[in-house]
């Protein structure tokens, strides 16, 4: 039977890393995979994470299964990050469940929507993270798209976006990136979030909020602007959180799915359906990564250290944006790249064509996703000159 199975195509992003690792060019640069890199090109373990792990190693006394919804101390901490001091954080209208990364949070959300509203369509931005459509399709949901990026201005096409959102049928779901939009790095303003929230309330579609980069844009509180605007206007939503980036826990797979409903009774019903989806998928989540997050957030000293380290990562990313803009100008680039400095998070749309991406790889061993998305966190001061000169060479044809 297996002899009849055709090989699947390589993943659009992870497959690039496989090619990068096999490349023998000593000057190679990987700007594809969404992982934070420090000034030495390494993905570090945060100091607060190391300290929390040392405590856990001493205090852990069991390897028993977790409940279906994960660690209870972790599940209580997640809403406080989402809503801060707002009363919603401790409201009986809110329920969080631990998931193996933000990807699993999205899949559980998709399974829940499909089980409860099987005729619903999920609307994603154009463009969006490459895995979004695959996740929703795998859950049996239909996917449509709304406008987002305007290539001519390298900015948000908000007029087209809000017009499209006003035409989403009631009962459908709309996926929104709360901050650090992947792949463009472009986020709505406060006023635009208010309009999006008003559209959700008026048209009665379900917001699904992908919140993978809290703290990587402006700050933990500031980056929650869109979530809080929508939760102020709407009684119901789903939030898919990830701690891969802001805690550096990529391989530990630490995420959460949070549901906001109109009342406590509905919250219990929704939570029961979500737990049913989890039980038939991975049954219950792993403990270690969530234990780290819960330990850091429950200890004021660890939390203070985390805030400082998160600021260090955010400042380095923003510093690389500024250095890249300056480097391209110094290299006499044939186009203006100042828009890179105005975006937020790890990613930016470079405007490179697939053919130019191929040239970067083949001539200079610089690896970029074929749609032109670049991971700014993959840049370093040491490689900036080579990167900018190589890009200019490709742009000049």
C-alpha cells in the first residue's frame, strides 16, 4: 500500500531551513523561519526561563497526565496577559485551555468552529501566515479571504479591508492578527481597530484572534490593543495565543486557546466542546513549557526579568529594522525601503519577487520565503553589509 503514496511537497517555510542547513556557503543567511535570533544569530534560552526550569527541576514531584485543558495555574495566568487589569481577565465569561503551541490553539479553534457551526467559512487576510488555510481546511472548514496589504504603498489597504469585513455573512468567522501581522508587519491603528470591532458587532461574525507575538511590537499592553477593542464591542470571540516567541519556548510548544462568551453558562458549554475537541486530538497537553510560563508569571522577580528580556528582544528587532533601512540607502538601493522601519514584529514584506528570491538563494546563499517575507530578527550587524549589497545586486538585475 505504501508504495502507492506520493511524496508531499516540502513545507513552504520549514523546507527552506532544510536547504539552508545543507548549504556549504560560509556566508549563508536564513531570513525565513519565524524564530528570534540574537546578535550572534542564535535563538537563546531566556535567563528567566533557565531560572524557572531550575526551580521546577527541584520542586517537580510527578509526571502524571495533565487534565484535558492543561495546567490550571497556567490557564489562570493567560487571561491576565490578554486583558491586563481589566475585570474580563478574571470573569466567568472567559475560559483558557493550554495547547501545544499557537498552531494547536488554531487547530482546536478550527475543530470547535467546525463542530458547532459546520457551515461557517473562515475569512483570512491577504496575505496571511502560510499555515492558516491548511489548518482550517484540515478541520473541514471553508476559507475565504479579505484584502489587507497594498503593495503600491507597502501599507495596510484599510478601505478595502473594512469594506470586505462589512460583507462577511453573519455566522462566519474572521481571523485577525492582533499585532505584528505575519507576514507583512503592518498593524491597524487604534481608530481602525475600533472600526473593525464595530463591523464584527454589527455583522455578527465571530472574531478569531491570532496573538502569536504579544510584546514583540510595542509592548505587552500596547500590543493587546486590537484584542481589547474587539472584546469591548463583542460578547464572543476566540484568542489563539503563543509563547514561542515572547518566552523563546519554540520547541516546548506552549500556547493557549481562550474563549470569551456572553455569560458563565455559555462559557461552560463552550469549554466542554473545546475539551471534547482536544480529547479526540492530542488528549491532553505536555507540561514542561506551560510550567515554565506559569512559574515566571507567578513570581514577581521572574516576571520583572521576563519583561526586561522581552524588551531586549523587541529593541534588537527594531534596531535591525533601522540598520537595514540605513544599509539599503548606503548601498544605493534602487527603491526606498524606509517602510521596513515603520513595521512591527519579526516579519516584513520585502517586495521581492519569487525570481529575485531564487537569485538571492542561488547567488548569495540568502534564504527568504518565496513570497518575499523576511524575518528581520535573522539579521545581524555582522551580516548586514553582505545582505544589503546582495539585495541591491539582485534588485539591479
